[in-house]
C-alpha cells in the first residue's frame, strides 16, 4: 500500500493487493463489534449520577450517530474505490473536509481492538500477544495508528 500527500492537502491511498484491501476493510469490522458501544461505554465512566443520566439521554444518541456516519463515510470511500478502478488504479482519497471522519473511524477501530485484546503499553514484549489472531489485531491497530498520524501531520494540521 502506498500513502502519499496530495497537492490539495489531502492523502491518496493506493492499495496494491488483496491484503491491502482486506486491511482497509478491517477498519469497519474492527470498529463495529456487536457487543460494544463506545458512546455508552464513555458514559459509564461518569461518576456523577445526574450527569451520567444526561449523558445517556442527550449525548449518547448524537455521539452514536456521529460514529456511525464517520464509519459509513469511510466504508463508502473504500468500497467506491474498490468497485470503480480506473486504469488499474484504485486510489482512495482523504481530503481535508473528510479527514476528521477518517480519523474518527480509525480511532473507533483502535479503541475497540484495545477493548477486546487489552494490548497495554508494550504488547510486543508479552508472549501472549504472539497468538495469530491477537498478533493480526495488533498489526491492524498499529496500521490504524500510523494512518492517524499521517492524517494529523499531513491533512489536519495544514
């Protein structure tokens, strides 16, 4: 996979093989586990009962919708590029206007992977992290983090 800045201040992602496409599509799978709801989980961190109730009633629905919109935006960008290749090229574009949606979707995927696998601060040194499923999740998490860094450095900070 190649990732490069564009003249307009965005990014161009060029998946080069099926593994690259799988990795990009995994953003959706990792961010949408069936048993976790990040918006609700965040509300459970609030210790003040009244604020927690307000969070559940007022913030959670909007936050959940925002997360869903961000994921659908990223999914559409990936699938549009995959469905309509031009001249053997299938670029995915991240413009300044949609960088926040990409950052959010990647963050959701990373947070869900951490919730499931509990990598902790130094996952490479823990022998239990070398199991194939866990190792693959760690690789995806690191990729998402790297792409987030590029988005911050090249698109959102300009």
